[in-house]
C-alpha cells in the first residue's frame, strides 16, 4: 500500500524549479491523487467538481476565469482565445506561469485584432507548439460571415508569428486568390487544413498544390478536410518528405486507393470512419489489403470521424500505442465527452493512468457505466478489491447478464476472504458463460 501511495502522489509534484501552484489548485491535485485508493463514488465526483470550480482561477493563472479551457487531471491542457484576448495575454503565457505548466494547445479565433496579435506573438515565443488557427471569421452568435475577402494570406501571416510551431490546424475559407506558397515554418511537422468555400466553387486542388511550394522542411504529416473532391493526382504529388497523408473529401476512398497504389513510401494513410458508418466506406479486410498494415490517423476538425478513427485503431486493428496517442489528443479537445476519456483509458497500459482516465470520465458523467465496469476491473488488477466492488456492482445493476462482471465480483469477494459472496456471484454467471476467461 505504501508503494502504491507513493506512486500516486508523484502525480502532484510540479516541474523542478518552478514555483508551487496556488493552494486551491494544490488541494485539487491532492484530491485527484487519491483516485484508485478510495472508492470514486458519486460523493467523490461531486467533490471533484466543486474543487474544480473553486480552483478555476488558480488553474488558469493569468487567464480570465471566463476563458474557454480544457482541464484534465487538474491541469489546463487547451485554451481558446480571440485575437483581442491573445494580444493582451500572450506575454503572460510566454512567461510560463506554473498553473499553465501542462498547457498543450492554443486555439486562436481570428477577429479585427489579428494584426495586433501577430505583432505580439512574433516577439513572445511560447513553450506551447501546437496551435489551432480558426480563420472561419464568422460571428459566433449570428453565423454572419464577417469578411468575404481572401483569408489564407492572413492565416499565413499568423502562422509566421508562430515560427516555433510543430503542429498547426488551419480552419479557413478559400477563394480564387488563396495560396499557401508563402508558408515558411522551419519546425512544422504536422499540418491539418479544414477548408470552406463561399459558393459552389471548390478550389481545394489548386490551393493544395500551392502548399508544395511552401518552406516546411520538417513537414511529415498532412491532413486535408473538405466537403469537395480531391484530385488523386494532386494528392500523389505531395513532396516525398510527407510520409503520412490523409484526405477527408467526398471521394476519400478513391484518394486512399490511389495513395496506397502509388505511394509505397507512406508510413500512414488517413482513414476516418468505422465500418458501416457510410455505405461506401472500406471494411477492415479491404483496408488491411490496401494499407498493408500502415498506421492510420484522423481529422482534427470533424469530431465524430476522429473518434471513429481512434476506435478503429484501438479495437479493430488492436494498436494500443497509436490508439492512446490518438485519444490523448482527442480528449484534449473534447474533454466534455466521457467516451473519449473512457477510450483513452482502454488504450493506455499503465494501470494508474487507466484509473485516472476512467475517473475523469465519471467526473463528466457519473452514470457512464462502461467506465464503472472498467474501473472496477482495473482496481482489481491493482489489488484493491474493496473499492472495486461498488463499480462492478454499478455496471451489473444495469447489465445483469454480463458474465465478466460476475467473475470480477467473485474475484473481488474471494480476495477479501468472502467465499460465500464469491459463490453467490458465480451463481449469477449466465449458463454457457462460466468458462474461465483468464
């Protein structure tokens, strides 16, 4: 028990050399470190939510409390700022306050202060290197398009202020003059583009071609999302340094087939959907034949497709490491969805990380039954049968024919020396489901 406690409380320590976080933030971290040692029941969930609320100001450090933020395991992972907000806050973020020590990504919403923010950002490089430049330039309340002029020049200018960026997402409108030829990002390794158009025109192929003129020597992964079609020939023309390609378009299956047939150097090919999501999607057998075992990745902007791609990676293709990487990024952007934390818990192999993920799902949704089931199973593996039982029982109350749950219940009672209760649990295993599955 002493060893386990030491392992858990290590999560609370901060990076050496930085000042401690505020007292309410520290109290939250101390509480979250007890997950796996005490039963994480409804009372604990309410406690976690209250501590999060109390500590929000300290969690955000220099940021206003109204800032849109993703908070996971007691730390801010992602924030969304308008250009007007970013202009004021960038210097303070660049100072690396302890509260934002684990900030991973910043989304910037373009507005009339774009140029002012660019000037500030260029002179204050950050530790954070992942950015989402949202140049839709649409009024969030009315849906009105605020500017129908060319947008990529503004986006490229914004990217230039982030010359240290390693991963970028561009979400923007294209027109006849759109071009990425001037993009100059020496450290960029990953780029996603989500394109929109004002009318029926779909200039994606022409704009995509201009990207090949950009100066991004480290670029390895490219994802392109559009409602139109991508010419397979344009996709195939991608520079040889790009070894991971994904195109999510109305003809994505044809593009995938072309990439597999003609780009044998690719190490990853993008595929978004699970089987049967759409009639023309490739099934797993076809995908294995085409992809030859290559890893797949998913869109950054289309959430349901991104989730499905991670689900395929983790369950259909049984690639836990890649599934863990995928859902780690996805839950950073969709922390309000219990299923994302649940799938991340399924993907990671460290038992304590699993406990954290399933408990994070329960903070979002205390009634998320799969998280109760898997949390109980993980706690058993950690040798904590007493606190595993309530979670296993919670799932069995709703799914009384689940054989694995009754086996876990029997295992927990037997570990506690409660042989009569163990036999009673085994008696509930449905007929034909009583073989040992260990």
